[in-house]
C-alpha cells in the first residue's frame, strides 16, 4: 500500500509575511488561498506565492514539522527557505501545548 505524501509549504503573502501549512496537493492549496477559500490569514494578507516546499513521510511528521517552522522568528524562516538546515523534530517530540498536562 502506497503512503500518501504530505508536504510542508511556506507561502509569501502580498504584505511580505509568511504563511506555513501542510497539504497533500500544494498547488491546489495555493489556489485555494488565492481564491479566498484557504485560511483566514491568507484571505486578508493575500495573494500568496509558494516559496518553499518540503515532502514529509506522514501526516503526523508533517504536523510536527509545521509546528516547528511556525514557531521560528521570520528571519530564521527566511534563512530556512534559503537553504539553512533545521533539525527535524524528534519522533516523540511534543508540542508546547502538550507539555506538562495534568491528568485528573
């Protein structure tokens, strides 16, 4: 059984800001952003153009990578887009909202 391929992508908005997301079909997702049917953020900051794309092994890997990139400051994202390496998150890495959760 073939795995579906998820991709991390970074789009640059008309105002110079970056939008980071994941999708199976990035071109279709960019079209959705530009038609106003993507995310609320890109609807108000669009149109967008794709500036970076990185294949991911699975949906969960893509989500972890998206979270990792979204938490970077813009200058670091710019360096990442230009080719600077960024360590992949650990397989069992938790996102900050998952840490220190107390069970009742």
